[in-house]
C-alpha cells in the first residue's frame, strides 16, 4: 500500500541523491544531473526554492534533515554562496586530495566536466567579494587572494609633452568629478554628462569615468588613490 505518493516519490529521489553524493562528494549537482534514471539535479534545484520542501512545516523539516544527513551543505544558498560555487570548491578539494598540486590546476583542468582551473583563477581575483566562510574554505585548500602587480616606473622617453598633456587631462577629470560629487552628492554619472569647470573648460565626465574604469590597470597608484578618495569603489 502506498499511503502517501509524495513521500514515496521523495524517498525514491532521495535514494538517487544519495547515489549522486557517493560519486560526486556533494549534492551541489548541476540541473542536468541524472542518477538511477532520476533527474536529481532538477529535483534538488526545486527543493532549494522557497517552499520546495513542502507546505507542511514538520514534513519540510524532516526532509531537510534527511538531505543534511547526506550532505550538510546541500543548500549552500543558506550559507551565502551558490550551488555552482559549492560544486567547484568540492571539485578543487577532490583534485587536491587525489595528489594534484595547486599550481598544477590551471584553466583546462576539469573535474566531472567543470573547469576547476578557470574557476580557481576567478576566486583569487574576486577574493574580496567572498564572505568570511568562503575565504576560510579557500584558505584551507591553500588558495590565496591575487596580488595586484606593482607598476614599474615608466622608462624615460622623448614624449614628455604628450605625457604632460595626458596628466593634465586626468587632473581636469578629477577636478570635474570632485565638483560634480560636491554638487550632486553622488558618484553615479550619466554617460553623456558634461561638467563645466570654473575656467570654462568642459569635461565629458561620463566618458572620462567609463574610459578610466575600463583601463584601470593602466592607472598609476597615485591616480587610483585620487579616484578612490572621491568614493569610486572600483579604484580602491
């Protein structure tokens, strides 16, 4: 006798989830994952949605406990990161446990179809965007934040006039930005905005900011500091 078809279906899918975990070491399955002829990836995705475990609180709590018994981190969104991040982190840990060295995990090195090397580079570059627990987990695996290379002093050239002109243009842009922020009390500037300085010079402030943000790696530490002091987070 099948007393509750919903619980029966859940139990069957739970068995598939258990089999997936045995293979992958995580329940952070991609949506297309299928095990024991069950679409376990889509099933887990549905469960993570609000109300996905059912409307009955007791049943929902019981199901959550059953999933947590397989993988305590089956729903990483509650911890502040994505299923994709959890799966790649697990892949990195698995590769390292298998004997790989961190420096050997470069773009193109995969685990269960995921490019762990490419993901690893992004983690070092986006370190500041991770919460403390993510940083801790990466640190446990030996991953460190990327350091921005120091800019070497430019070699002397015969283009001093052009350099001076470029520096003057930058300082006009900074002055225009400071004037704009003081007046508008914000740092968001429209792409086509023109800011007129007291000497009558017009600065295409929106274009100035867009260009320098896109070419951030070409700015000197002093220039970045000037922009950061005005409240531009991308220059910090």
